[in-house]
């Protein structure tokens, strides 16, 4: 991890620390739409609030230098949602933002600037341009130049899925703020139950064939779902501003008196969500981390836990810039903004929540006001008391929140009491004796916990769909079936709506998938039939369904499976029967495919769909194998005239899709193609296939594996062959290779599901051992956010877990213990395990008068070593092959290992 620079620069009227460059040095961005109008109603404050102290040091010049590409490429403009004028008006409504200094660890100036750095960092991740093309070799930029342009990409998008949002009509795709006035069904984002519908009812408005009650994400740190729009609306009312966001949610983007696009995001940043503190309060050190976290250093004014607040992202910072993953981008952005402002970012390990022992969801103290169950039966007015479960009326525990929030408790307590009389049915207290007595204008003392806890409802505000407790369904083993689909209420494909189709569809005639090696059939084919494949993936191939002329078909799937004879056929554990193991293996692979390239149509779950929850579930998880290309179905990496609606469209890409990582080692093994086709690149290593492989080193590693199978296909020169090659078909095969292959220190996902992995004593003590699903999410994308308590929920791991359970239901097999379906509770993650991982030069012998050799090393590399204590025998048997590969590189390219001139090079290796 890079050491944070503690720059002692006096930034009073301008930023521009020495190493953060200037906006004028960055390429002009791609612009979307026709641009801002020449005349408009500029942002204004109807309350004429006094200037914030922030305006004394954070200038318009700085804002424009930091966000030159904002507003979908047009730059800061008062006629558009993001401008300096809108920003400072929003800041006036939060007088402590960028002005307070409640801790002694940093000076007042440092605290002020670190507050802005944190807010801006999250905006970069949430709605930034995030143009990785700056880092690609074809950009002509140094790493520092790329960094300085990348992190100037904040405030780029307006709408979720932007700049061209799939939630919006094609003739109003999000290129003007007013385009968000109506949406397709997938953008409704309405969550309803008795409690939420009472507080924050969804609008059922229509405009032609579209909806107007659309609560998908909007603004710099996107707020989404009706309960967040409603909570922000309620906060506006406490400020004397009456704006009906529940009826007209797009006012977040279009309202200019005052402007709301930045204000909504600042509200989210400044507001606690028990048990989560406000992000601002964490950065200012005004939070109670608890003794275990404090012992690990998680206390005071730090940045790391803010990523846990905003999106439950604790993947840490990637060791290589720019890296991937949400928290990685948040951390790097925060460090960059701190550099810009000339202030310290803080201790490196505390920039991430990865090492935080006790996450907020595991803390226990009163969180919300609920009926005081100890008194509802009494002949006295009803009352409310703090409860240790979440709800829509927060309680701010004095031990855990700053005084400015604690003082609001009396107001919220009265709000709760009012609801008891207005809507007793919501709490199931109809007929309670206390309702006969009108409420008193008094508050009560907090109780330890209610004597009759009720269901949990969502804390406000939160980005994720709200949690509700419900009984956990025990998964039981049932007799496995052979070919007839649909058991256990999983329905049939024919009961689902027809999907939206993209492009002109498959050709009438094509080269069908075939196997040049004519490998024998896999045992998978004896039980997993074409009928089942077509029932499970009716919407595959961007809506056209399974088709042998397209990348995803039963024919392509079974050919791929023949190259992995253990997939869906092996049964190395005794916890499950052979049939159960076989089907759980496919369920796991399909579950990850649903998350990685599934249709993921949340519209099925919205009230306007007319579906029950069960029907929505059965259609949602049939959405696998939908997309071909990363960012699909219409990929922003591809030319606009070849947007990804045919497999061949991926033959060339814009600079952002190059995904080429180069250093001395990677370039030796897996050199990137620098090919061009007109103005576009052909060496494009962005994600392709069912479980998308990306970057040149993955395409190269898959190519090398193909060579071991006697297949010579140059994927480094022509990476789109993953989607177009049909002899054999590679789109599924590449993903199966990724699923079946270990990545030390990570086991293969297949081996985890089969129980052929060594979890280590601490994990085993916590139950993480044997044939389970949870750690596979850690392998594929470092996602350990757990399963959302309410269906469908949000978050990558949540979708993986729910998909796995659904496929297990479909196949009639047990999914396993509920807590082990997630990696959330896994004490020791793979990255923290210590054992030999790769072959490297044997440093003990390079100086000797003897042939050079390689030995296992405890750090990673491109030539794996499979430790016999941690990997199955079939992988351990490959070690000698990899050792010889390593030795060969010592002689072929000693400079790569920095052993030029070593004595051992004088002696040729033994044959």
C-alpha cells in the first residue's frame, strides 16, 4: 500500500498540490446529449441562508478544476445539476460540513479539507466517469497523469446506470435532467409493506406506457428507493422546504430552488443510520467504534468505515493501481483528494473497513423507536421506547452518537407515539387498552429492550433495500430428479414475461458449436438435459434465448463441460449424496453466472408487475446468461454502431475497454495486443462470457490452459474469440475454466462446493469447512456483504446466495446451512492466509556454481504452487510442471527476476 503523503501546503484559495496536476492537462471527455440550455433558471436559495465557512476556502476555481467532466461530460454548469453554485447552496444547509473540527488529531484546516475529500471520494465511486482508459498503454499517459485525470471524473452521471440509463425510455435516455421524469418498470424501485407504505407511499403515476413514480438512483451519491426519497423529503420539511419527492422523485435532479442533486447526497453523507454513524461523523471522529474495533485501531477520525456505511464494501485497496472494486476506488480517490488539498489521509490500514473486527450490523444497542410493549395493555396513554432492532423512526443512543443527534430523540419519540394512534394496525396493537387514552406531550426514559420485539423495518437512510426479519426456511434434502424441470415452486419459463431483446437476433445459418477433439460425453449430460437448460435460461443471449448460433446454448454448455470431467459429476465428500453434489456444483456455477451476466430484472418485484413474490423470484433467477460483454447488453466499451448486440461487436473497442495491465512479468507471459481497427483498438480485454474473464493476464492464462488441452487459439491477439469461436465454443468454457481453477491463496470455487479445501483452524472453528457455498463469493469478487433480509435485496453476494438457493430448489437438493452461504462471518479471509503460493527463483542458490532453480514462495505470482496441505491431489500433481516452467523463465528472461549476472545462469538447467 502506498504511503500517504503528508503535504504541508497552505491551500487557502486554491488546491493543486504539486502532484495532482490540472484539469487542463486531461483529455476532453465524451459528451452525451445536446448540452445545457443557453438560458435557464439558475440555482437559488429561497431561504437566503448565510454563506458557509466552506466558501472562504473552497472556491469556484477549485470546483471547476476538480470536476471538469461533470454533468455527463459538459462540465460544471449552473443550468445543470452539478455546479459550484448548487454545491455551496447545499453546503449552507449543513453548516458543519467542511467547517467543523471536533477532534485534536488534525488541525481545523485539515479536518475541513478531509471532510470534503471523503464526500468527493464517494461521489467518484458512485457517479464518477471512472475512465480506466487513462491507465491503458494506448492513452500515452504516465500513471501519475492517468491518476490525476481519473479522479477528476466525479459528478459525471446523473442517473443510475448512466450516462445512458437502461431504466429510461430510449428516446429520453438520461441525457437531460428532465429525462428522469418517467421510467421503465425496472426503475420503479418501490418497496412496500405496512410500515413503509404508511410513511413513504409510492406514487403509481403513469405517463403513457411509462411510470412516473421512479425511485432508482439519482444524484452525486445516489439515493434510491421510495423510503430514501421520503426520508429526504421529510428532512426538507424540517428545514421549511415542502417538495413532494414521493410524487415527483425526479425533482431531485430538476429542482433548483434550492438545487437538490447535491443536497440529497450531502443529506445522506451527514445523516446517521443506526447502527451506522454518519459518514461525516466517522471522518470527524465523532463515533463510538466499540472496544474490539478500538483495540484494532478503528477509532477517531478515519475514513475506512465510511465505505461500510455507504455500500457495505470492505474489499480493501488493490495492490496495483488503478485496481478494481468499489472500496479500492473510494480509498484511492480519498487519498488523491487529500493530496490535492494538501492534508493527511491517515493511517493506511484504517483507510479500509476490511480489518474492522466488528461491523456495524453486529453491534447491539437501541436503534429505533417502537411501541413500548411493556405498557400497551395498561389503562394509560400509549408510549414508545427505544428498541434494539431497526425501524423508520430512529433512536440515537447517547453512548454512540454526537449530542446534536441525541437532542432529536424527543422529537422522534413523539413522532412514534403519533403513529400508534394514527395507524395501530401497522404495529398489530389494535384493541390495546392504551389506545383509549389520548397521548401526553411527554417523553419516556429508554428501556433496555422491548419485552415483545416485532419485525425489523429499514433504518433511514440506506442505499440497500430495507431489511425485514422473516423465518429462515430450512433446506432439506429431497429425492433428486432427472430431467423434468420445476420443483419446489420454481415455476416454468413459460410463465415469465417475454424479455426485451437487443439487436437483430441470431442468423438463420451459422457455424454450429462443435468439438474438434470429439471428447466423450460428460456424465452431466445424463441428467442435465436441453429441456432443463432452456427452461432455466429463457432470456439468455441478450433476450433471444438459447441458440447454437449465439454464445450461450445447451450445445456449447455440454461441450465445455466435457473439458472439465469433474464438473457436475464428482462426489468427493460424504455430507451429500452423489446426486446432491452433482447438482449443487451446477447450482453454484449458475448462481455466479446470474450475478455476473444475468438480466437481473428487478421490475419483476415491483408492485406494477402484477407478480407475487414467488413468481417474481422464479422469473428473476431465470435471467442468467443474458449479457455477453461487460456493461451489456449495450456496452459503453464498444463503438456506438457496434454496441454489443452481436457477438462480433466485441472485435474492437474504445480505449476504456483495453484492460491491459503491464509490468516486466505480465508482459513476458501475457503481452497485450496493440492492434487497431480504424480509430478503435482490437486488443480489448474487458469482461466477456458467463462469468466474465477480464484483463490480459486472465485471457492469457485461459489461452495457456487451452494449449495444455491441445487447442491453440490466440486470445491475446484476438480476445473476442472468447465470444465468437465455436470449434470449440469458448464463451461458457472460459467461465468454467475460471470456476474450476484455483488461484492461490484462493481455492477453486468447484473445490469449495465439493469440500476439497483447507479452511484453516479459525475458519473451521466458525463452521467454515467442508462442502459449502459462502467462500465462493470471496473467490470470484471479494463480496461478503451477506444476504439481505428482505427479498430481492441488493448487493452482489446477496444475489449470489439467493440464486444458489433457488437453483438448489430447482434441482431438489439442499443448499446447506444458512450462515455458511455467505463469507461474511468467515474469520480469516483467503488474502490473510500464509503458505507457499507461487514458484519464484530459489534465492538460496542463485549465487552458487550450479544450475538455477525455483522454489515455492509465500507471495503471489503468475506461476502457481499448490501447497499439498491446501489443495487437492490433482492440483498438487501439477507442481513439477510449474517448477520447470519457472526455471525456464530464469534463463529466458533473467532481467524479469533481477538475477542478471547470477552465477547459476552459467550452468544450463538439467533436462
